C-alpha cells in the first residue's frame, strides 16, 4: 500500500514539473553608484503547450527612473526526453536612476491561461557618485541637466560646473566649447561665471562656467556629448572634458495639423504693412510677417507669403529680437518682404498655414493662414487722392531735389507729409525759393557779363567739326563724379542712409542731364547705343537694387558698402 502511494505522489510531481509557469524579475545587482545603469530582466517560462500568455508584461511604477533602453526575445524549444514544449520570453530594461538612496521596484504582472501571476517586489540601493580623491591642482568639469525627458525640439537647460580643491584653478579654465552633434542644436544662454561655492562635493569648491540650451531634433535616446575646456598655466596647457548626459526624447503626437513643421512652444503670427506711403501699382511696399512667442523660435520654419498673380514677392530679410527664456528662446522673428502690386484694386496677401505643438498643454495649436488686405491704386488715382497741401509739398520737394548739390544740401529743407498743414514751414520754403531765384538771376547776369568781356578781348577761331565742338562743350560742363563718390563715402561712414540715397539720385540726375537724357529709360537706351548692352543692363540692375535698398526698413553698413562699390564702378564707366 505504501509503495502505491509513493508511486502516485511521484507521478503527480512529474506532471506538475512538466506543466508549469515561471515568472521572475531580477536586477543585475542590488547596489549601484550614481552613474550606473540598472539592468532589469523579466523572464516568463511556460512549460507545456497548453499554456497561453493572454496579456503583455505589466511593468511596475518606474517613475523614479529614466528608461534609456529596452528589448525582448522569445525562445521556443522541445525537451527531447519528455517531449514537452518550453516557451521562454525575456524582456530587458536599461534604467537610469533619478534619485539616490533606497528605491523599491514593484511586481511585474502577467495573465496566463486565465490565471494571474506576479513577481515579488525588491529594493535596490543607489549610492552617491564616487569621486576620486583629487590633488590640489586637479580640475574637472561636470554637465548637469535636470530635465532629461523632453519632446522633440523642446529645449532643456544644461549647466556646466567646474570643480577643484584649489580655487586659483578657476581663473585658468578658458576656451569653453559647447557640444556639437547632428541630432541636437545648442544655444548658449550665458558664459557669466557665478560666485564660487566652497561647499562642493568632497571638500571641493565649484563654480558655474556656462548655461546653455539643448534642443534635440530627433526622437529616441540621445547622448549629449562632452563639453571641453582648457586649463592654461605658464608651463603647459591641458584639455579637460565633462561627462556625457543621456536624454529621453519623446516623439511628438501623430495627429499633427497640415501647417505643422517643427515649431514647439507657444507662438503667435502677425502680418502687417510696414510702408507709410500710399500703395501704388508697380511700386515696392514692405510687408512684415512677425512670429513671436517662446520655444525653438530661432530654429523653426517661418510661414512664407504665398505666391499670387496679383503681386510679385521677393526673398525676405530676416531679423530677430530674442533672448533666453524659461521654456526656450523668447522674443520675435521678423521676415521683411518686398512686394510689388501688379494690379489696382483690392489685393489679398496670404501666408502659409502655421501650427505648433505646445509641450505644456501636450497638444497642437493650428493658427491657419494669416491674411492682409491691401488697396493698390494707379498713379493717376494716387495723384487724385492727394490733398492740396500734399501737392504743394511734393512740388516743393521735387524742386529742392532738382537744384540740390553736394555743396548746398537743400534737401534738408524738404517737407515731410503730415496731416496738419505747417504754415511756418511753407513760408520758410517759399523764402528759400525766392532767395534761390534771386541768386540765379545774379549768377546769370554775372555769367553774361563774363561772356561779353571774353568776346571783346579775343575771338576764338572755330576749329574742327560740329561733333568735336559738342564733345568739347560737354567736357567743359562735365561734373567730376569723384566728388560725389567721396561725399557718398562720408555719408556711409556716418550711417546717414537717407542723405546717402538722396545724393545717389542727384548723381544720377546730374549724369543724365550731361547727356541730355531726361528719363532713366532714355538714358539706358543711350548707354546701350554708346557703351554697349552689358553696361546698359548693369545700369538697370543697379537702379533696381538702389530702389530696393532705399525702401528697405532695415539697412546695414555692410550692405550700403557693397552698393557703393557697384555705384562707383557703374558711373565711372559711364563717365569715361
């Protein structure tokens, strides 16, 4: 009887052995240093083909860690002795601790054949960073990033500190080079050194050397490279490197609007007309597309102005007014477009659709397209719309521009368009006109007397042909363009760009008057016949470039220098 009971017990034990479920969760070790990676292995073993895994592994709360890697593998084999199917599923996790000390890791849950299994919880201990005992002259860098889990294109703040037992070493650290890598964009915040903190790790003092922003531009696990610096002494120069930091970059949600490109933050878009004059057909105006807010402002794709047969649009000039903020770069980016209306009447200017992802709200915001309605007028309509005061002012300004010279700068008396009529300005300008008229009469009288005296003294014989005589007269009346070039150079150095363009117009008018050509088109045809097609085409291009630079609201000394070189070359060739 006892033998039978033993036989039955052994038989039941073997059946249980051949058909069972084993679930385990094990770390690679139980004590870690501050920079060690915690490796967890989840193993599920199914002994017997009748078992079926119904749910995936339900991991414990891992909010105290940053998951920097994971992977799974499934192995299936058959025991040849017992003919039992064994299925083994293994999942491994690589974790980076966010805190020090004792950390509890909970149970892993799984459901197999309508039965729930779980592992036993356990504790691990994360020790503080073990630092080597340094000599008094040792210096090392440490890069600290508090927020290591961000969205793609969302910034995170990095702080660079220097540690040393010898405070005198801090002034020797120079030539800081921030990390560079294709999958991150780094923007410096400041390189202002902080006060020295004497209570650092291991009885070492510390000092903040730099603060910068890191913008990851791809999802996944990204390692921020080391920051380098040099320690300069009288005898040698050493290069030191900081630690590397791993970031967990979250992928942006999939439901992105049509207008979304790479804008992450909180932004607004505004379109407005920066030109003060009336909008006239075939005359350039300035339209500004302004994007303001905070986020990856300096790296986002700005919404462009859409093309239309109603107007011509040229490539914009980009200017920025930005500064570091708490959630990225904040300020505004201005795209200044030069637009030339092609027709009279209502013109609707549209921008591309623009959308952004707000990390705080964790959702997309679609601003759509921005529109600006303009009313363009023909030249006759502009003249009809002018008031009597505006017509008087325009006539006065035209006269002053005509008689202006580099010596007598009468354009400084030009009238600016104002809503209210200034009688004092009108009387002053009328007085100037009368004074110039009397001076002109005196000059003509003096010139007439001088000619009469010359004729009485001697009669110059007529030599050569009529053409030679005409060339001689033109040569005598010819203005030395070098005086204009010198004056334009002076205005450029003073950055008096308004007077610069007025003098350019005076130079062009003077040259055209010398060749008896009133309009620019007639003068261009004259140049083509006299100097060739190449110089005539150069005259047209530089005239257009002058107009674009003149009406541009943002002028730089470098751009004016390039324009002046072209002007000197062109008019020197024409005056030969």
